[in-house]
């Protein structure tokens, strides 16, 4: 049962700001609006009003006021919105006045959205899409979040679930009326046919190499290599700020340093790591361990060496990192005499997919490298327009659905109708959990906790 309390919160950013939006949702929203402004304006039309403290009658501010009666509001409840001047004291005054109204209290993080979910305004995947939209840092992330908010996966899952329930109804009819002469024999075969079709469609949707999840988190690119090669200098140049400490002493970087890049709208998480070498210093050893660990999990490793250190490339170090792809970056090319510039292509070892020469301090060759990295990110994410799965939670639910469908088909060949029905029901339940149609109490808290207050 939805909580009967009326909730309110500052929904806009941290003051001081030009305009602050205070939202109120719940059965007392109209009462609250009347108490603060003296009247309820025409619905869905902005109106100018003086906001007063109901106890003292003192004017707090002049506001633009909006009124959205239930059920046609974001939460599905009565909603009032006050746009006031975004100063600390104004906001505090409005929130304080609201808190004095009976049954009104401050909202918890994500509570407005939770009410929208409980009132059927959004399904769970759309709630997640909304969270992602708020968190989106790049264009591609924003597009994916918006598609999800608009029901890309939710609508598809609902359609699958409806087809599953129809298939289930066929099998159940066969079970219930098996004694009656006029029930056709061939009810189970169409149901199994539908199950097989659904299996193929869901499996195709899962065969996306996890790109939707990656787009949320960013493509992970780790900079690794021997100490003093200029890894941190390169990170700083790419990040366009001094994120990592640079020094002429080998073994400077110890912790993994993370910066977020936006390459042509695609998110890349760039990691700077400790130079990899044998060391007796326990702190450096730990740094090297972390460097190896993160590089091994990265989508792409940039193995940086000094260009002058020709032939000294630790052949196996890069390969042993076992990343999906390794690029060899020969840095400090400015220190190499002009007539002996390394011939990168011919020196590309079989562990490296590409090789570049550059100078992280002068910037020589860096633009070319950035262009290649951008193209790589674009290529990696190019197929994401149609990707539906954006979270591990979706993947797990769909995998469970697939497993149940598979079992249903297997029981089909054994002709055990009760077991077919049971598996189809299980498949429908896992799909229902994906959109939050069935028993999801346990996952709700985890999802809404990540929202900010006022959303
Ligand atoms: N001449 C020249 N010097 C560079 C270049 N890149 C980095 N350096 C210098 O090389 C030294 C080491 O640079 P860092 O970026 O700290 O090297 P690192 O690979 O992060 O080193 P560790 O953190 O110790 O593994 C610094 O003195 C940099 O100024 C370059 O392209 N050319
Ligand atoms: Mg460093």
C-alpha cells in the first residue's frame, strides 16, 4: 500500500541558484498549496503567487506555481510545484512552511519516482532509465537512457510476457479439459512453438556482448607499462588537467587513477597505473599488483614505453596482461634523434594490435592517437542503438527466462504437460520481475536508493 503521507523536497540543484523547484506530492498537496499561496491555480497552467508562511502570514517570496491533480501527474498523485528564487533562506522558508502542514514530510531519496512506479506511471526498467538519464555524462549514454526511459526494454519484455501467458493458457486449457472430447489435441504444440520463438528472440537480445552495460559504465582503457615511460603525463594530457602526479623519478604512481573522457559522445574511463617492474618496496609492489589487475580487466591496454628504449620492450609483460586488445605507445619520441625515429609499424610486436609514436609532453602524435581511440570507441559502441540490456539485473532476468523456456521445450518432448506449464509460468515470472510487475519488493530498495532527494 502506498504511504498516505504527502511528501515534499527541493527538486532542483544546490543553492544558491537562480530558480529553485520545490515539489509536493500526495493527498495534502492541494491543502499545502492553498496554505502557502492562498489558492489553487488552474491545473497545468503556470500562475504567479505570493508564498507566505501560513503561521505568521509573512511573505517568503513570489513564485511561479503549478498544479497537477491526480492521476495526471508525474507521481500519479496530486502534485504541486513551486518555482521560487533559489536562495538558501527562501528555500529553507518554503520547506519549513511545508513541514508545518499536517501529514507533510520531507521526501526520501527517489521517493517521488517510487510513487510513480507504485502508481503504474513507470515500470522498473523505466525507473532505471530515468536514473541513468540523470547520471548520463555523454551523448551516447543520454540517448541510451532516454530510450530505456521511453520503454525500449520494458515494452518488449511486456510483449514477451503476454505471449508467454497466452502459450501458458493453451497448455493449461489442455490440462484442465483433457477429458472433454471437444478440446483439440494440438494445444501444446502451438504453445511450444511460441516458447521456441520467444527463446530465439530473447537469446538474440542477449547476444550483444554486454555493450549496453558498457555504455553505462564507459569503455575501460588502462595505461600501463614500465616506470617513467610517461604514462601519467599522457593521462594528464588526455584529461586536460593535472589528474596524476608526474615526476622524473621512476615509481611515482602507486594508486590507480581514474578519469572520465567523452570521446565524440562515447564514455571512456581512462586508468593510469603504477609502472610495472620488480620492486622491494611493499607499497610499490601493491601498486604493481593493482596495475596488473586493472589492466587485465580493461577493454583496451595502452602499453607505453620510451621510444628510445628500442628493443627493450619487455616482450611478455604486455601480452601477459591478457586484455582484450593492446596498443603500443612509444612515448618521448622528442628525445629520439630525428634520423633514428622508430619505425613503428615494423616494430609492432605480435602482442600489439596497433602502434603509435608520440610525445606526451610536446603533444606530437597525440592528436592522431586520440583520433584512433575515438574511432575505436565509436566502433565499439556503434551497435548500441538497438541494444536493450543495460544492466546486469536485466541480463540475469532474461537468462533465467531463457533457462525456463529451455526446460519447457525439453518437457515438451517428454509430453509432460504439467511440467511444461510450470516452466512457462516460471519464465513469465522472471520477465515480470524485470519490469516490476510481480513480487520485486526485495530489489526496490536497491534501485531507488541511488536516486537523489527530490526525484
Ligand atoms: N622528453 C619527454 N619527457 C617526457 C615525456 N613524457 C613524460 N616525460 C617525462 O618523463 C618523466 C616521467 O613521467 P611520468 O608521466 O611521471 O611517467 P610514468 O610512466 O607515469 O611513471 P611512473 O608513475 O613512475 O610509472 C617526467 O619527468 C615527465 O616529464 C615525453 O614525451 N617527452
Ligand atoms: Mg605515473
